[in-house]
């Protein structure tokens, strides 16, 4: 087999173009909510004057159809609340209505919210109080971090979910507490999102669709199954039933090299300088104009004069070349800057910009939304191009994800969600084979 064919095949095997696509489709009914997608509120309502429990008090989550009534002990529970921030109203005949605002509900967590009601002697306005965020979550034995969409928006230069998660303590290169990726589980709206081929999480979630992230680093509850390193639980946004809203994030980096020093195709590059610097390329690094320090700092080269002499002195006339021809062949083979004069396309990389676009938009479904149980939608799209730091068979790593979430509530007790997530990754994977010296 010709030597050129072997070299060509070796180069093709060194970098393999890979394409990956994932599709996620799920339907979730509120009556069958899975772990990690809902929270609850618990509390006790008492009389402010004497501390006695008040039975039959109406407790309502403002803006929703969810609520409860206190029992004989004055206790109440509101279950299956979507994670988020709410206002809770408490009212009873003969007592002043009280509203607690900014009550933050977390996934798989019970928020304790107690009320003390004052008797209403004269007509007065309602009392509004602001809930305090819990410093210590009492019903958690695990090491857990809660992240909200507003927290993500305040951090600059975050392009995707990986960028933000790796900023958290105890997480590096997507690894939680030093464990392997196959020991980490990713859940999106209660559904496991793991590549069954490698048992590794597929983090193709658009930042514009993220409403809340919970990261559990140890002490897992039994509901999460076989998890050894960590759990990343993501709750995505839902469209509003009354208004449209959206977001757009565009990041652009101008073309640039992603390493120090010269381009790999620049004649002054470390690997090329001994062969192409005028002061040494003809006579060699030991005989040219370099001093001892320069000679010790760069690869040794005998010079194109000696290369030509060796080719002319062998018994093969087919490879005879002058020093100029040998140097030009080197330029052409390595696609060095200046090889375009020889009819070769010069090598280049880092010559295109990096960009990241993340768009999200949602609200009520127009025209037919009300007829379908106040159906809402939220759609997001993420597109990212990252130029490779070194030359390869393709210029950049590309990711494209689209996420659609439809929500409808035909009755007060039934809530239907339909979700679809489609993503593509176009990138390179390294081959175990290496490439040898070209000379």
C-alpha cells in the first residue's frame, strides 16, 4: 500500500466526526406527579390573642385553584405545588384576612408557614406580611443547593447549563464530589434524562427554559433510586395564562486563537521555526545564525541543503529535489502561511467567531387555548458554536436544542403537561491512534 494512503487513513482515523441526537417526549398528569417536581406548604393558624388553634380557616394560594382548610388543631396542608414564588391568603369570618407574600416553594420540600389572626372589630384592610426564606431546611438530610432562574441571569458569560453548574462548590468538569459522570443522574421535570449507552447525563437543557435547579450532593432519599455521586433536578418554565413573556441572550466572541503563541501554521511556530527561519533553514540549526540558547530551545534540523544532498546521493532518482523544492514541499504539506503561492489552501483555525444564542418565549396558546383548558406554551431554542482550539477536520463544536412545553388544566384537579425536547451535537471525538513524524 502506498505510504501516502497510509498517512491519509491515519489522519482520518485520528479525528472522527460524530453526530448525536436526542429526543425527549413526556406527558405528566398532576395526579401522578413524579419525584422532584412539586413541593408543599404546611402550617398552623392560631388566634393572636390567646394562641388557640383556629379550625375551618380558608388557606388559598393566590392566583391558583389550590388551597386547604385547617383541621381541629388549626393545621393545614397544600400539596402538589409547582416550585416557585407564591402569595398565600388566610381568611375566616370574624378575623382579619392576612396575606403572606414571597413564599418560595422548592421541589421535594415542605415550607412551614404559620399564621396568627387578629379578631376584626371594625372594618379594616387586610394584613400583608412577607415570608422569610429558610436559612436551614429542616426536612432535608442531604447536602442540597437550590438555584433559581434569577440567580443564573446575574452571572455573566454563562452559555449553558454546564457553565453554571460547574461554578458550584464541589462540582468540577460536571463531576460531583469527584465521582464519575455515570454516577450522576439528571432529571428534567421529574423524568430521568440519561444516555443509556454510557449511563451519563445528557445536559441539553436551554438556560432560557430553566425555572429552578436543585443539586443534591449526598444523602439521597430512596425516591431517587440508584444514585452514588449526585442528582441534578431541573424544573422548566411554564407559560402564563394571562400574558406573553420571553427572553433572549446573545453572546459573541470575535475570531481569535485560543492558545498562547503563534498559530500552528505560522512559520515562527515552535514546530516550524527550525525548518523555515531564513537564518537557519538552509544550513541547519547547528550551522546557521542561532546562538547556543536558540539551538537548545528548538528542534534540531540539518538544513534544506543537506536534505537535498541526501536525496540526490541515494540510488532513487524519483525523489531528487533542490533545496528550494524540498522547502516548498514542506510548506505545501504543512499548509503553512505562504503555501497559497504554491497552489495549496493555507491552514487556519480560530478564524470564525464563537456565538451563543438562547431564546425563550411563552404565554397562552392563541385562538384555541381557552377551549383546551387554558392551554399555555413555553418554547425555547439554544444554538451554540465554539471554535476548536486546534485545527481539525471541522471548524467548531456545534449544539442546537429546542424545547417545547404545553400545559393545560381542564379541571381544578387535573393538570396535563406535554413536553418535547430535541437536540443535536456535532463535534469530534479523538482516536487512540496518533500521528508520526512527517520527516
